[in-house]
C-alpha cells in the first residue's frame, strides 16, 4: 500500500499535456440547443457549484456538501469495489466518470486506488460544461506526481456514443443527478451505452420525483423563484443575481431507473439515499449546535434509513436513488 505520491519516481500521466505542469487533456465537443442550455447553466455556476455539491472543505474526503450523507453511502460502495479489485491483484484500473462536473468523485477514486497500490490507473472524466472541466483540471494538479496514473478530463456530451470499448471499464460512474438532465428520448441509448462499456461496476445516482426541491446548479436559497414542469421535463429558475436559466430536468421514480437499465445490465442494488437525515439536519442559523452524529438520535435515523431505503412506499421520496449494477454474467454469480 502506498503512503505518499513522492515515494515512487513519477511517470507521465497524460498523452497530450497542455502545458509543462498540466496533467490533463482538455478538449471540447459541444452541441447546440437544449444541451447548450445545460452547459451554460453549469458554466455560469462555476465554483459556486463546486461549493454546493462538495462543501467548503479542502480535504478530498471531507464529504461536507449539502448531500454529505448520500455521498458517504456512495463512497462506501465505491471503496468496497476498489478494495476488492486491489485484493484480487488488479494491475490496471480503468475508470470512467460520465458528467464528472468539477472532478471530485474521479479524484477520490484515483487517490484511493493509488493508495491501495493498484499499479496502473487509467481514468477519464467528461462533462458538457467546459467551466466545470476547467475547474476539474485545475484541482487535479495535486495528482500530478502519482506514478502509473493517466488522467483525462474532457468536455463532451453524454448523448454521443462513448469511445470506450465494450466491457473495458472497471468502474463506471454517473452521479449527482447527471442523468436527470438527459432528455427522455435519449435516456434509453445513454443507459445502454453506460452498460455496454462496463466490465466491473456501474454506479448511477439520480434525483427522485418525491425529493425536496433542488435547482441543481447551486443552493436552492439562491433562487428567487423556480418551477419544475413534469409535463415538459423542464426546470425554470430565476436566480437572485438576475439570471434566468432553464434546462432539461426529469425526476425519476425507482421503477423508471430499473426499466432503463435492467435490459442491459444486472442491477444488484437499487435504493433510496437520504430519506431522513437531511430533513432532520439542524440549521446553524436557527437550531442550537448538536452533539456528535454518534448520539442515539442519529443512530435511530440510520436504522430508519436502512429499514426504508428500498421500501416501495418510501424509495421515491429519498433525496437520490442509487443504482449499483454489474454485467449480467457477474451479477448472476
């Protein structure tokens, strides 16, 4: 197990560095229309989205964002997969993060896989927002001395066919509600592509139809007004800074996610994330400071989460749905 990126002689980690200290490739392939709307929304959000999604903490594993409880659950599943691969003697880990945003999840995977001693790591993240990719590229500079790592962040559209070969990806991620922005007519093809390239594990998280309101790009308090139209699957937002943004937004029920992916890949788990924790979270502007999360109240909340996360009457009221899947041959073993 490695302990420091400086403990080994650094190796080149990109094929086409942009500058002498660059560790990433940045390319741009963006469409017009509704895809451009989403790109503009996240471009405009910039670092505000990073703070909203990941919290103010500087440590990669702080999990201090608005959805920290769900993020920890997702990370538990990812880390278990990485540990299993390392223990099985994985020589080359291939990771794909679809809709990677500012790159936080991919950086976590790379850092943990490297620490576990996996010799070669090939990781690609892409997003439709060039601004989010620029942030991801900048923040990934702390990985530049990791021997055996090849990391790329690119601007691309997930409705295009993926360039990865069939069954070539050990860990495929599509998190933080990225799939919520894909138009209904494109969802079957996108889900089929995610399944096609996956050799190991596919993890998808989406916002649910019964969740608390979100404007996706920033804290909901930053909006003066917003409205989710479930007939047209569009979200319209008037922000406090005067901006008006609109983009595709479909909120999922669990059976929809199952219907999309089950024909292509074996679903091993489909559960709700954060049914209770965020609803009982104290607001520092209003509530007194609470004790440690290990107190009996939080322990009881955890019991409720486990008891109801797959209950058909509750699952669609979670903050997110999490789907874990493997190719049918692996899932049936």
